[in-house]
């Protein structure tokens, strides 16, 4: 089969880029795989791309590119939904090139990797192709306007794939999609490629975008408590983002200079996790939690907030890590201190984490996608009928509501607001 992925920017750093490349590489063992990058801002991708994968950039934004002079590049996108927060990075040129590519790609499966790209798939993927939308964010992370747009377009998909079962349940409950198979498949997280951490270094690591939702401020507050009791331990935070200056100021205010450091981005991160004895996540929300699994791949136990949606599906509390309440710096500090004080338990959790992380090997996840493709092909006619029946039912309900409103309005004009007909309508 030919499988085509639509990706926002394959040349950038990001969790969705990494997980898409991992899945594409696994699928390339048996299929012809192509990744279509909506834009290209640099000469080479940040992550290594499997040479078996065809990488197709659509719009070249590098300095000197002729695409920058195309009049369509100066026009905002029309097909890409304005409600998607990335809309400002899309142009009419992107719209046109996506439509043209999908019209001629002869794909058997087309997979979108963010809401706006899933809309492209739903609207323009070849009718013969299986149309699959992936959601790497949470249902509840989308605002109401975007969810309304997605509910309208996602009905044309064959399947919607989330990274957690909790998120799949949220879509089933709040966005009924008749004829669309909604299921969860976790991300592939390859083996670390480094020796497991011995769990003896007095180092705590954390990684992610320096953004408010990651709550590195809460982590620093917790670490201030840890540092007062365990002065030999150090905190290393890996990642870049807009909160860098604010977090550096907080480090100074908490008296943690020299003990807590912002290390900047690291790719791959596993080599840094393997130098730590604990990895900590203080996030308010996680759609999956790649860094948690990456740490476990290094034999490092994770202390994480029990935030929606990923951590509780990744970590077994007290076995391969710890889960603590969201927003509670004291509970976070206490869990860290318990594992610092109990090295045998910490190292046993690291071993359990390494074993547990095999759930994210390529083989079992690839098998789930292969089964999904087979099921979608086998049920295509039935699901099309279910979708059409749902559409007709919705049309009938709208028609009946409109009819009732017209009858009530007519009765009022005739001066019969109290008639039985007007009341019952």
C-alpha cells in the first residue's frame, strides 16, 4: 500500500514530528510511505529521516525561495480552518498545493497529524483512499469554535486515532461521529540506544517546551523543598521556549542558582535522561507524555502529576514511577524525596520502567495500525451507510424543528397563540 502522511513541518523539532517519523519508519518495512511537509524552513530536517521514506515539502519558506514571491503566498488559507491556531502559518498557496498533491498521489491511506490537516484529509483525500485523522492534542484542548468545525469535517473520515483511551472516550462522548472508527493507539517510542541509568547520580531531569502548561515553575518550587533537605542533588531542565527568562528569574529568587539549570534543547534527549536518577513532569495536562516513556526507556522512574490524559495510562503508581496530584508542589517534592531516600526502591522502579516501556515498541503498535487498515477496508460499505443514515436523520430533525417554528409563527400571526395547535407545536 501507499501511505501518505500530512505533517505541519517535518524540518522542525516537536513531539508530533518525532512520533510521525517513528511510525512512518515502522510502516516502511511493508509499505510505500511518503511524508508531505506543509512547509520547509531549513535545508535539512532536525530529526533523522528513514531513507526509505519520501519526504515532500510543499511550500519553501527559506530565504530566496520563489514561493515567497508567489501572490498566493501572501493570501491567508481558505481551506485550512481559521479556528486552528496554526492558521496564520498557512496560505492560499498551501491550500492549492495540498489539493493538487492529494488529487494525484494515488494513495491507499492518507493520514493527517493535526486538526487542520485532518480537515484537508477529510475534504481532499482521494475517495478510494482510507482517510485517517490523528489527534496528538486533547479533545478538551481545542476551543469550542474549533471543535464545532472538526465535528462537521471529521464525519468524512474513516477513522480518528488518539494517543490515549481517555481522549478517545472524550471524542466518543462529545463528538459523535457515525461511521467513523474512533480508537486509541499510543505513540511508538523506540529503544533509547544508550545504556540504562544506574540510578545512582544525584541528578533530577525534566524536559519539554518552556511553556506555562508544563509548569516548570511548580517543579522549581518543589525542587526548592528537595534542595533544602538533599543539598547534593541537582535539577536539569531541557527545552526551549518563551518562559526561559521568567524561569531563570525564579531560580534566582528561590536561591537555586548552580543547583537548578535550564540546559536548552537536546535531541535526542535519552542520553541526558540516562545521566539522571529521576525524571519529573509537573504538567497541568499531557495529550500523551513522550518524555515519560523516553525516560522509562532509559531505566529511569518518573514522578509525574496525574494530569489528563497520558500519565495514568503510562505510569503504574508505585511500580515504575509515582503519580501525584496536579498543581501540588508539596506532594511533588515529597514523592521526589521518598525516592531519593530509598535507593533500592528507586532502582527497582527504574528496572520496572524499562520493562514497562516495551509496550511502546514498534511491533505491537504497527500491528494495531495494520489491523485498523484491514478493518476499515472490510467495513467501508457498512460505515458509509451508517454515515448516510445519520446524515438523513439529522436532516429530518432539522426539517421538523424548522416546520414547528413556522407553524408557531403562523399561529401567532393569526392571533391564536393559545390554541392547542400552537401550544403543541
